[in-house]
């Protein structure tokens, strides 16, 4: 029986990249895993009970790998739950829960830390990118050859110390192992994620296989990642189209949040970085900005065309036929209309759910009880295998 697990960090409102790369697939996996329940929901009748096999987590422990202000974190967690429900996660079909409320994640995490070579995590792209980002000010701290400092003001030194201490913590290095625990504690077999998580998912399968080999038992299945093909796998920043769209990007203009108003969406897309080439063409290498807008349009336009399965040549041909004569500005209007049409009902539902905190809290508490039951079943086998039972 397939078991699905995925997560999202409460580091801000989900954006279009989260939606296209992950959340939308969460909903379709939920609906295909529980067809009887999906039909009941569509007909407005009571859903038949079935064992939980689709789990979605608010990854609050992961979000602590970067500094979080407590009151703000609390609000982000609540808001993220509203966003997921608004996107179509249904509590009768999916288990929705906060990672920190199911302590088996942290317990299995520790056991896996103790079996994972440091080099496996220090090799991860995300960690290396972070190191690189911070290596410049660290060298500046070495000072000059004659023993004087490198001319930094007290304020510079203060802010470097703050950034380095706040950013390069042990949690940030090792969180891919906790991610493995998140998945393996439910013996999940499939993990729907965006392409930026491909390397971490591969690490999870290494950890599962080495754990099984070490203890001589098939304790964990090896999970598969489900990454959208081509068009929707990685939505890029509207400002810098060579970087992925991220919740943690300080530039608000870089992303469209799923609760943005139609006016916000229009103005963000109008100002999105493109180029001065005339006519719209599909050219990922030399026109990343235009291509990103095309990917967004293809992922959301309602005709049902199978853009995802087309080759680069087919995509280029179709795009030229359709938009070749259009100015960037007119094309941006077309993209805006599709995005606004798609996000308007979701935004409405988020605004409604924000006013119903008691309902949202109950959904999470129910989810946590179900998740803990499943996780405990796995942990009993794990503790026995390790010698802790
Ligand atoms: P943060 O910057 O705080 O890490 P994030 O935008 O990367 O936020 P996550 O919570 O880390 O979001 O990831 C949630 C899911 O969204 C993951 O499955 C991830 O692969 C996917 N995802 C994140 N960004 C994109 C993107 N730009 N395009 C497609 N999928 C994405
Ligand atoms: Mg991320």
C-alpha cells in the first residue's frame, strides 16, 4: 500500500512555486489515494473511514534552522495550516499535522544522525551554497598580514557575527537527516516535492538502505520522490529568474504568494524581470525570465494541454505559434489573468479560515494523534532493532 508524506516549512505564506511544484500534487495524490472519499466530498456526503495513507506536515522543526521570532513563528504555523486547507487538503482524506507535536520525528532523527557520515550532509548543495555565501566576511575577519584588522567597523563585525552564528548552525547542516526521519518514521513510499529537494530525497534513500543493511532487516522501505516533470518542477524568482522562488527571499517582489490580491499579482508580474527581445519565445538558456512566466502559464492554464510531456522543440514550436507575435507586456497580462483566476478562490478560502482558529487547531490536533499512532508503530520496530527496547 503506497504511503505518501511531504512537508512545508512555516517560513511564510506559500508562493506559486510551492503551489505548482508541490502543493497541487499533494491534493491530487490525496484524491487518488482515497477515491471513495473524494467522491463523497464531491457529492457532499459523509466519507467512509479508511486507514490514513497520505500525510502532510508543517515542518516547524526545520524552520528553526534559521532564526525565528517566536510570536511570528506561531502566527506563520497557523497561517500555513489555513493555506494548506484552502489549497484543497481535506482532513477526512489526509493527515495534516505539526512536526514538533509528534516527538517520534526527533527520536528517529537522533538515531539516524548517529548512523550518517558527516560527509553525506556536508556535500548537500544547499549547505554548500550557504557556506559560500558566508565565506567572504569570515575571511575578512582574519585581518591583514601585519596584524591589524581588515578595516571593518564595529557595526560590520557585529552584523557578521550575527549572520554567521544565526546561519551556520548544526541544525542547518543536519536537517536533511531529520527530513529522512520525517519520511521513514511513517514508512512512506512516495514523497511529492519540488526539484530543489531531489538531492535530499536521494540522501533519504541512502540512509534507509544503510540502516536496513546495518541491522539486517527491512525496517524501512526505500521511498520514491515524485517531482513534476519539466514545466512545473522549479518556479523561479520574478526578480532574479536564475534563482528559485523562495519564501525566505527577503524581496517580496520576487514571489507571488497564494494569498496575494489580484492587484498585487498584477503589479508583481508587470515588474517581473524579462528582456528586451521582441516577441515571446521559449528559450530557457537565453531568456530565463520569459521562460519562467511561460512555465507558470503552462502549469495553470485550463486547457489541459500536456505541456509537461512535450520536448523542448515542441514547446518552442507551440509557444511561437501562440505567443510569437505578442509583446512581453501583453503576454504578462495573459499570465496575470491565469494566475489571478487560479488563486482567487484559494485566497478567499484562506481569508475565511483565518477567522476560524478553533477549527484549524482541531484539524491539526486530530492529525497529530493519527500521525503519532503510525509513527509509534515504526519506532517500536526501530528501538527493538537498535537494542533500545
Ligand atoms: P524556504 O525559502 O523557507 O526554504 P521554500 O519556498 O523553499 O521556503 P519549502 O517549505 O522549503 O519552501 O518547500 C516546500 C515545498 O515546495 C518543497 O516540496 C519544495 O521542493 C517546493 N518548492 C519550493 N520552492 C519551489 C520552487 N521555486 N518551485 C517549485 N517547487 C518549490
Ligand atoms: Mg526550501
